[in-house]
C-alpha cells in the first residue's frame, strides 16, 4: 500500500495551551480558508477572530466560503477584513419522488 500526502490542503489543529479548541483546513492552491471549527466551549472568546487573522496572514488567504445563515461566522470574517461578494451556496435536498424512483430500480 502506498500513501501520498495531499499538497493542496493543510489540516490544522488549534490549541490554547495544551487544550485543543478547534480545527481548520487551508486550501493552499486557492489561498482559501476551506474549513474552520472552534469547539462550543471556546466560542465567543475572540479565539475565532484571532485564528482567522493569524491564518490569513500566515498563508496569504484571500477568500473563504461561509453559509449565508451563519451570522456569527460572517461577523468574525468581516472583523478580519473579508466581505460578502455573492450568494453561491445552496442547501439542496434530494426529492422524495426521486428517492422512490431510485429504490424502484434496485
């Protein structure tokens, strides 16, 4: 078996002292923050803002995706200089009709 490390993404674990408080993922090619999660007990403590600012500076990040209804995250990103440009994310659900048709074919 052979393994190859992904050169396009960087997985980051976020620690406060010895305690893991979150995780992030950077898309290196597109200079994008592709995922950020600050664990519940550590939210609303300015940690997310500091992480976004640090990662933006360290990796030269220029963009990110955020769900349009995630107001807390949008607030953090805007404090770090990001701005909303266009709504391009949609929640899509598979229709019950299609599910039934798929099951009938099996």
